[in-house]
C-alpha cells in the first residue's frame, strides 16, 4: 500500500500550521496594516463588480438583444486591460 497521498496531506497541513503561527505572531501594527489593505481590496472588488453589473443592466435596457453579447465582450476586454 502506497502512502504518498497521505504523506502529501500531512506535509500540506504542516505547512499551513507553520504559516498560521507566523500570522498569529505578527506585530499588531503590521496586522492592522494587512487588515486595512484587505478591506480596501475587498471594497474595490465589490465596487468594480457593482459598476459592471449596473453597466450590464443599462445595456440590457438600452440595446437590442442582438447587440448585448457584443457589449458584454467589450466589457470583458476592458476589464482584462484594466487588470494588466
């Protein structure tokens, strides 16, 4: 019987535990900085998704059904360029 999958699982769990120890031992100021950065990132992602949702809704109202897929593709390309 081969124990490689079990060994890989134990190895992965030990790596996670080591990283958790590092996170727990972070200085309070660094912890607050990371939390603030994550909050800002989540807010920005939420705002971006809301803007795209509003734009798609506007397009649905303003365009014919034939034009909607082309507008969706254009928005996807704009989003890809923005993330580069």
